[in-house]
C-alpha cells in the first residue's frame, strides 16, 4: 500500500554551478560519504549528484515533511548496488516519520538525460516486518 509519493526534477547545469561554487561544503552537507564516493567514481559525477538530490527531494515529499520536523539531507541516502535498482534508505528522524506514517520502505526510480535528472519516491507498506525494523531497506 502506498503511504506517500514524491517526485522532483533537477537541472543538471544548475547542479554543476552549485557544486563548482560550494563543492566541498555543499556535498558534505547534502550527501553521505557513500553517495559522494559513488558519484565521483563516475566519468561525469554531476548528473549522478543531481539524480540523488532529486531523490532526496522526492523522498521528503513522500514523507510529507520537507526539511522540517528535524529531518536532514543526509538521513535520506540513495544506495545503488551493482545489478540492483537504487533504493532510498531512511535513517534518524526521517525513518521515524516514515514508520509513523505506516511506511516500511521507500521505493525509488531515478533517471538523467540531457539537462535534467528526475526522481520518484514512494513510501510503501508492503507488509514486510523486516523492512520496518531495518535501516538498510
């Protein structure tokens, strides 16, 4: 059952400008070390950062909170294992809110092409008690 849905789009050239201007400070404030490592391992990291930023925005919309109620950017982490679809892993306050709203996990779709990166996130309750107790799924 869907408990919340969010979508967001990011202009990749704008993300390129933000990273160029605020590189270290912006990246450390918004992304986890694992997300940074994944993106910088790519030939052009900026589209991957843009997609992850869109994912965090979409996740916040699915939670219905924005950056309110004590939620921070780094509590929403995009994880991408080889051969697996990306997932949006919640921790800290964002996880508490997701569970309180009846969600057991966050489904995620990412894409980037040309000048845009897009993400859609869905907070779902699929009846999986393992997911409700775990911070990793």
